[in-house]
């Protein structure tokens, strides 16, 4: 596709596609990034976010967990993982993430009704 295979470039292209609602293209770019550098934690996170927009929560959780194993530790990661766990019915893992009150408050913004975990 590009003259030089630079993972950051493909990751950024994925972000552009995702912002423009071109989720299939975004997923393709994030996968290309990971193919070039399988230690690029942010690419796994971004891939997971695109998959969440496609309502593929189980797959998204897997890639979020991978990004965490690679060293990504962020508030956004905790929120996204909690949301994926809730969506897939993994209440025990969701509860672990929701112990953080800031994470819980953010997750509640995306949940209809009362959060009972």
C-alpha cells in the first residue's frame, strides 16, 4: 500500500478511517499495524475500539486485554474493558474494573438504567 511500511502511519490511517465511520478500513489498517509490529499496544487498543463500534464486544475485549498485557495502562482502557465485559455478560471481570469509582462513573454514562454489578 505505502512505499514504506511504518506501523505508526497505518495506525494513524486507521484512526482517520474510524473517525469517518469507515470501520472496515480502520480494522484493516490496525491489523496491518499489528502485522508490522505485534508489540504496538495502542494499535490493539484502537482495533478494539473499532470492533466495539461494530458491536463485536468479545473480540474487542480480547484485543483490549492484549494491549494491557503489552503495557498500556489507561483510564480509557479500563472503561472500554468494563463496557465489553458488561456487554458479553462477564460480570466478574466487569466488577473488577468497576471497583475504581472514576471508571464506574464513566461506564454509567453508557449504560441504560441502573448499573447492577
